[in-house]
C-alpha cells in the first residue's frame, strides 16, 4: 500500500484522523454540511502530509531498530564500550 493511500486511513488514538476531520464538517442533526473553503482544503492537505511524514519517519525508525538487532536489543547498553 502506498504512503499516499495509507495516510488518510491512518489511525491515531483509535480513530482515522482524516475521516474524523471530514465528519466534523458534515451535516449533523438538522444542520446542513458546510461547504469546504480553500482554507479548509489547505488544512486537510497539511493533515495528510503530516500523516504521510509520520508514516515515513516511523518506517525509518523501524528500519534503524531492525538494523541494530530489533526490539529490545537495540536499546541495551554496550557495557564494554562504556568502560
């Protein structure tokens, strides 16, 4: 799955961020949905970029940890190197 597709589906604290953002702006209990402005679209775009970058950075961290023996080996102190 590409990062572009996975970013809008990304979950944070149990909910999909992009889906929640859009739902918050949709019709509710007799109130019509408000049209999205150019500013709204720019904000949504920034959210997608932030999520995409988060996924990329998490992947880099996972790769670095794997390259050093995985969890929890990567975080064990090298006693010989410290003395």
